[in-house]
């Protein structure tokens, strides 16, 4: 265990479809019932769990591997997690081969029971949007609650895509929603880009497309969508971005400079997709090429409306949203007390100033607990249960008992990748 202080440092409209390819069109929105949706809390709308400070925050976590339902070609969970208002955990499991389909699963922590809620390709067939050979191998996005009570997420394909030529995936991507209790899917938007991330708090749901960081906005009240190109460079795709309760979205913009460097700024858009703010992100890229960097990887919402996120190198930033003006974005410091580390998972851990998450350095995966007010971070090794070749990817989800869920992949029996989900209990 190590202790060290964290130092403070320093509207483009969407064309609805394409005249040449009728496949990329908006469907008709159909409501489940005429009952007005209930008013959800900030905690519920962000898929968070806000608790008091744990009795023993600086404590090594207890780890349990969950046995998930299997399907042919399942490979990994690329950070596609979320929670509904009942505290059930939702997971998108990706496939590995072209022409295959990702699946959506629901986990009931109280009953310790899994449910398969469907495959993407089957849902495309149900709404007559399937073409022979089509794949949707990934659900990469978070699975987030909307203000209408539905859960929103994106599926995407990767066939034929190339970052060096900005070649789009052959089959594009789709924005979906599912009713968490009726288990009914609805198709919302089809786009030509790949959709890697989804965010939103309430009425406006956002999706981030590649290449060039194309930001899509879906209005759950009007069932209309629009887009704006934020901009990226060198084939870079941020794995996550953020949105706030005012309907604003925060997306990294990368620009190649004449001297061969790349500048990075966090750009804020309001609910009309007007750019209203830009903050340089000094600690965003590692020394590798932009396309080898994952951008924003970890994120968490705090009970007072602030948001924190980590970049690929493990640097922690804080966003303090404003309604009519741009947010205040602050560089907080390294998430891991020893400096640079890949930190893909963050959780609100107690009160308004405690966060926890996962970081990886040379010695493996560690559980990091931070008191933001005291600028104190403590680390503990994570027991990966003797598994081989483990990768733990991004998550923000906790159940009603405060248990944390980590996802990714591990080496399977035949040396292949298999989906992995760990349940952590810490701080009690």
C-alpha cells in the first residue's frame, strides 16, 4: 500500500438518411404508453450511487468473478456497463468476428441472476434494417438512463475501418434504447460512423462517432437528432466523453499543429449544439501516436453535480458545470499516487469528495481510493483470481449494496479472449 498527495495543477444539422442508401434513416418513435415518465433524481439519471463516506475507505477490496451467460464468438466487455433505477447492472458483450453480433445482458445482484436481453442483429432484423452479411460486433458505449425511463446505448461495426485513411466501418452504427422492465428494444438512429460512446443526463442523449469526433445529439422529448463535427487528428478516438444535467456535452478536440505536435482541448457544447467553451488538456496524450491513445477513459459524477474524468495517461480533471455559461474545468493531478497509469474506471465513492477506481501500472491492476479534499490517494492490489492475460476496462457502475463492477476480458481455455466481469466489495 502506498500513500501520496494528489497535487493540484495548474450546429450542423443531421441529414436524415441518404438518397442513395435508404438504410441510414430515422425510424418512427413509438411510445410504450401514454403515462408521463416519473421525475428521476440526478443520481438515477447518471446511473450513479451516492452514499456516505465508507467506514473504512482505505481498505483492500474483496473480489468475486461473476459467471456470465455464454454465446458463440463472445470476446470482451469494452466498458459497456450501466445501471437502472432498481440497481440492476446492464452489460454489453462484444463479439470478435465480422458479421457477428454483440449481446445485451442484465444482472440482478439481489438474485445473483443473469438475463440475456437480446442480440443487436436480431433487433435489426425485427425492424427490417438488416442486410445479408451485416455485423454489429460491438456494444462499446456505456448503457445510460434517460429522463424518459429508458436505457440508451450504441452498437457498432468495425469491418473495413481504417484510422489512417478515415475509412468508416462498412455497416456503420446504431443508437438504441431498451425499456429496463419491459425489455423492449427501440431503434432510434442509424449513422455511417462507428459509435464508440454514449452520454447524457436527462432529455438529451449524445453519441460520439469516429472518425473526426462526430457528436450526435438525440432529443428524447422530440425524437429528433442532429450532429456536429468536433474534430480529431491522427486517427484518434476518445473512448468516452461527458454530458451534464444542463444538456451540455464535453468532447475532446485534437488538432495537428505545423510543428508536428497535436493540441488537445475539451470543447463544451450546449443543448443547441453551440460551442460555448474550450479548455486545453495538457495531460491528455501519451508519447505514442494519437490513434494509440484512448483519450478520456474513466469518468464519474459527484452528488453536487461536478464530474471527474481521467485521460489515457491517468491524469484527473474536474468539470464544474454552469447553466448559462461555460463550465469550469480544472486539472486536479495524477489519479494514481505514483504518477502516470492507465485508469479506465472511476466511481463516486462517498460524500462529495471521495472517488475510487482502477489503475494499471507495471505491477498490475490496483484499486485506488482518493480523498479529493485532502489530496490523498491510497492503492491496493486487485486480486484477479489467478486469471491469465487480464484486461480490465472502463466502468462506472455500482449496485444498491455499493458493490463495484469491473469488466474486460481474460484468456479463455483455448487461449482465446473471453468476457470478464468482477464484483468488488470495498470500504465497508
